[in-house]
C-alpha cells in the first residue's frame, strides 16, 4: 500500500516576507532579555560603588557637626554684622536723630533752586582759566566732584538744637539733619548769620555721593574720632559732628584728605594756571545756600532757624593742556583760588601713601549710595546683598539645625551660651561708649 505524503499548506508570500523582515528584531529582543538575566561577571561585570572607610566617614560627620555648632555659636554675631552693615549703608533707617530729605520741589522759589552741579562749576572755572594764552580742555576720564563734605550749612534752631542743611552733589535736593556731639549732647554753635568759616574739610553737611550720611548718626561712635581716610570713591565719611570741638568752638579746617589749609595753599600754587584769588562763579553756591538755608528749614516746619556757617569742600576736576598733559585742578570757592598738580605726580603720591593695608581698611568701611552711578554704587549694592545674606544664613541655619533631632540639645546649649556672651559684651561696649 502506497502512502501519499500530505501537501504542505500554502503560505501567503506577503506574510512570509513580513516574517522574514521582523526576525532580526525578535532575535535582538530575545538576546537583550537573555543578557539581562546573565549573572554578573559573565559578559559585562557589574559596577559596585566603592565603600568609604570608617575613618573618612567619621571625619565627614565630624566636619558637618563642627560646621553646625560653629554656626550656632556665632549666630548672634552673624546677625549683628548683617544688620549693622545694612544700617551703615542706609543711615536714615531707624535713625535716632532727625534726618529729613528734600527735593527740587522744596528748592523751588529759593536761590538754591539754580544750584550748579560740579560739572557746571568746573566748566565755569575752566572758562576763566582759558582767558590766558594757554588753552585747556576738560578731561572726561575723571568727573568733576566736590570733596567729602560737599556744600552744607550749619543752622541754630529756635529749639536750641543744631542742624545741618546739606545739598546733594547732583543739585537735585538735600537733607536736614540734627547734629549731636559726644554722648548725644547738642552741638553748641553760636549763630552768626552770614558768617562763613574756612571750608574744605568735611563739615556737618552731606558729602559727595553720601547724601549727608556721617558716622555718629546713631552708630554709637563718639564724635571727633577719625579713621584712615579713603579716597573719594572708596571710603566712608568722617563724623558729622566733627565740625566742632567738644567745647563748641570750630575745629581747624583744611582741604579734603586731612591736609591743613596752610600746606594745601602752598602746594599746587606753582601751576601755570594757578591763582591765589579772584576766581568767582557767577552763581556762588555758598551765597545761594546762605540765602536759602533758613527758607529750606521753614518749609520743613523749623521756624526761626539762624545761620551759623556755610561750608563748601574744594572742587576738583582734570584738564588737558596743549601738550596733552593732564592736570588736577583744585578750586576753593571761598578764597576764589585755583591750584593745580600734574595728575601723574598726584596719582604717584597717592599710590605711595595708600598701602595695601590702608586700602583694605578703607574698602571695609566704605558704605552709602552715591548721587550718581559709579563703581561705588555697585559696591553699595553688594554691601546690601551681603547684609541680607548673613541674616538669611542665620535664619536658615536655625531651621536646618532643628530638623536634626540628635543635635537639638547641644545646639540649644551653643545658642544659649553665644547669646549670653553677646549680650554681656554688648552691655560692656555700651557702658564704655557712654562712659
């Protein structure tokens, strides 16, 4: 009997081609699944992280705890530096003395309304310098500016207190401040309307770019005490109450930078454009403030105030001569004098006198926003950022410490100890200041 083989089933050519095309993908998927099930070490060894030694682990843990507890121990001082940094940068915040700002609206209708800016004063002085044979042009690399102290008037109020009316360098306004001497006592100033004492050093008015801010306005520093003086764009002004001696008499006043008037008059008087007197501005800032100071105070509610003195710091600017040599010009508005030094010689002398230590100290105490945008403005912004950051560090540190239950007891002891020490030191410092 013959067996007939069964016929193979018919396969659709289209389905067969699809099966062939998908075969490699199926094989790859299968290979991937198999590879994932392979024990470690057969094809690709499994990477195992290296364990840290117990010594390194303990050292890291110790460092973290030391960082935490050190922060809690220094927490009161961190808050102190942050808050006082902000107060230095903003002298009107929480001020314990009167400080009223005024603008152009209060200046309207007074002689001070047309107050010249330092750049306009420099242009007027330069015009008189060019009346000779030599012609000079203003050097734009350095903006004209008044020395620290700016333009200000000392007023004797009807209430027996002493006030300062200081003008901003940009001539856009100013401020009225109460002046106090050592221990908060009123500054004794004899009213003498129209009298203008020698000017040039820092008077009780606002300085260039400081808006009238001075040490001694609630910062707890005794008046009359001086620190190393920084440059005009890099340092803090001196005490606002420093314009008088403890006995009430006026202090000897010289030009900005601590030089005496006698020395500064001689220095720079040999410049080709130097004049001992006779250089007057058509609009005298000193005369304008003399006529307007009482009115400005009346507009702020201070009736019967009498003028005691008016101070104006020296105006400085740079010019170039026909040989392209740069000169630093110093104009004394009260004396009507002009002096000059070669900028290269002056810069060399300043660089020689400004040691790295003094520069860093001056940089440390620099504070306050200037009237015009400059590098000092950026510095002031970062002073604010640093103060706020220190306060944030302290608050966030407390939150992070409290989240670690194992550190609460020791951390609390650190906080109690540091706070007690800070209060004791603060009390002793306060006693020494008022004593």
